[in-house]
């Protein structure tokens, strides 16, 4: 493990892999935290969420506080763990993407980590719009007849439809 102090930052590395990068402070006994570095530990000890020094002063939009309140009221102890899992999405995805997913979850009333994660992934993937065939008049128009349930029954009985 190596700690390298530069003029404007401190870099912590293990071999060639950079583990953390923090701005440097010249103030006496000053501590600079990156809240994202502590979320994995908080997932193991969720009761420390309110007292964790690295999270003090971490300004999150009001939607995050609303989500936390709803998760804890609906899911009890499990709600605090799920809220920490939502925060851990910030380790992988941008703040704007996670914030959008939290807003959508609140709007839909889908309160839970899996719901937020699903909305986040759906937003990122942005499924393509349906193809408008009116823009392509040269393509032959295909009409498919509706299949009758009797036709499927005939397949299993060996009869001809």
C-alpha cells in the first residue's frame, strides 16, 4: 500500500491500482471524506448510518430523504439496508442517473432498492421507439391474421386446423 501526497491531492494505491484520490488540505487536523468510500461498510453496519462522520454534510436532494423515510417506515430495519444499497448505486452510476431513478420511484410509489435499480437500468438502456412504417412506403405491408386458440389445441391433438 502506498500513500502519495501531491500539492493538491493525496493518492492511495495498492501496486499499480489507485484505490482512492482525495483533495489535500493543509488545515490542522482536517479530515476530508468521500462518502462513497464508506457505503460498503455501512451496508454491514446500517445502524451507523445516522452517526457516520463521512456522511455528515453530504448534501443530497430532498428526494433521497423522502425515499429513506418511506423505506424505513414500510420495510422497518430492512428499509435502512435497502436505502444504503440505493446509495451504493452512486459507486457505479452517475449522480444524475441515480437521482432520476429515485425521482421516478417516488412518482410511481415503487419504494425499494430493486425498483430504483430497475428504473435506473431502464433509463440508461432507453429502449428504442417502435419503427414507424409510414416513413417507408416502399416496404411491402404485411398483415398477420389473429391466431385462434383452437389452432393450438389442434396441434396437441394431432388434428388439422
